[in-house]
C-alpha cells in the first residue's frame, strides 16, 4: 500500500524545504508566465508584468497572513510571537487576493494603465495558480472536508495516492482540495477558449467571469471543509461570505457593463490596450 507523502521534499544544510512551498512557487511562476505572454500580445512593454509581480506577490502573502490572523485573533493575542510564524501554516487565499488587488490597483494608477484590461489578463492565470496551489494543501493533508469512506473515494475513480493521502489517522476525508482544484481548472479552460476563439469579449468580461466562477465554486467547497475560518463568534464561515460578495460583484459588473456598451468596448476594436483608459 502506498504511504502518506512526506510534506518535506528535501533539506538544504539541514533546513527543510516543504512541498507546499515548492508547489506555491510553481503556481506563481506559471501564472506570471501566462500573464507576461498575454500582456505582450496586447502591447505592454516587456518588463511591465514582472515589475508588477515584484509588488503584488509580497503584499499578497502579507495580506493572506493578516487575513488569517485577524479571524484567529483570540489565539494570536495569547501567542503574539507566532503572528509572523508563517512557516507553521496559516494563510488565506482571499486575504492574498484582496491585498494583491489593492497593490494591483495602485500600480495601474501609477502607470496610467487600464486596471480592467490587466485584470482580464490575470483572470485565467490566477485561477490556474489557485488550481495548482491547492495541491500544496493535499500534501499537507489540510483544507479537507468531513469524514467519508474509502468506498466513496474509490467510487470517484481517484488515483490510489490521493485516496491514501486522504487517510488521516485512520479516517478518510473528502478531498475538497481536489474539488476546488478541478473547478478552477475547468474555469481556466473556459476562459482560454473564450479568449482565443471568435467569441467577442468586452473589456472586463474575463475578470467578471472569474469572480462569478470562483465565488460560486468556493462557496460550496467551503461548506464541506472542516478548517474554515469563522466570522468571530457568529458561526458564519468567512470564506462563504466573501464568496457570495465576489459572486454578486461579478454578476453586477456583467449587467452594468452590458448596459454601458459604448464605454466597455470589444477587445477586437482595441488598437493599443496599454494606453486605453477605461473606467
């Protein structure tokens, strides 16, 4: 029988290098490469995306940690020295997205670049990074759902290494990491088909799709998880609240955009997206 995967990939001079970190690094590199290629296709200068990433990634990690600590505040008030102990785990994707989006917006404003065009460029890349990153949770045996049976997991025709990794202390759990990863990957495929097909896309369509797609999927996956952050003592899952918010933002933005058709133009009519000014 296959054994559980060791979360430590290897050691350098005694220091452990975790699979989680490796997978997150791969996810970031893939996303940056995707964004860079598409940005160049749309007329942005060669170093634009790389320079943007230098700002977004560090602040994204800070935001992800801050978000997690905020909703586990009672614990960290009692253990303040652990607030910066990110190597012990405890980051939240929504915190990273919020902080990254704020820095993203400031960068676009500083360079007089269209934020919506760049968000469209980033949408499938970020979704792909999320799909890849969830496999870090798989290695760590975290972000899983409630108890289930081996028979149920086998009925999903999952590879044995996934089934075995979902066996934690003799109990099998729902692989919610996999549910979210596959949902995100399907969203990437749909976005790329729309982007490179003859389908007419307005500026802002792709980021709106991302908000709707990810918000909808994450809402249901989060309901299955056993490690959710809760809105203080209300019993409400924070990620489900945020998922609903971004879902409705995506829907409203679609409706608004198609009511303002003269403002939100088709990409096929854009000669130089880098200089275009769109609300």
